[in-house]
C-alpha cells in the first residue's frame, strides 16, 4: 500500500476516536477553533530488513488541532492540554484493543505509540485568539514486499 493509502487508513482510524468526529482533514488546517487534521511526517524510515524480504518501517504523523488561546491567567489553555492527554490515552489503548488502521494485507502493525504526552503549541494567533497544537505518533509496521 502506498503512502496515500496508509494516510487514508490512518485518517479513517482516527475518526473512530470520539474526540475527533467525522471531519478530519489531511495536511491542512484553517486557524479556526475546532479545526483538526492528520499531517504526514514520515513514511520512509526503514528500521530493519529481514532475510525473507520483510521490512520494519515507521509511519509518523501529527494530529494537528486548533483551540482557543489566552495570554491571561485563566484556564483556556488547559483545554488543549486536556484534549491532548485524552487523545494520547486513546492512542495508547488502541493496539491492545485491536483497533488498528488497515494498512493492507502485506502489512502487520507491530506498535502504535504516541511520541508526546502533551500537545506542542506550534503557533499562536493572538489576533484571532486561537493556537495550533500538534501531537506526534508512530505506527511501527512490518511490510512484506510482493
């Protein structure tokens, strides 16, 4: 399965998370509250090549989302952290539950792991009162070449 197919599979898998909902963009977000997207970071890491032709690879993506932001001493910015922590917990539980993206018959997913435990603030737009956050995640898989 090519990168586009894997990205579509990850997008559909992420939509099973009740925090995400059915509207999830790929590689694009507007700076509006509630925007959410999956951004492909990498799909070329070859960790191990086995003698039978199987290759261990990583599919790395970022969940990007826009939330309200505040320069004050209020609790507005905590909402993004709470969302991020809830999403990270969900991701961490999915492998053991067997809820996996469908990378096709030639791939076996070996691990799904968040690379952060809280969201990273990637950009602040004080004029709109919003901030863009991201969380990185790896999917480790074995792929058998046909």
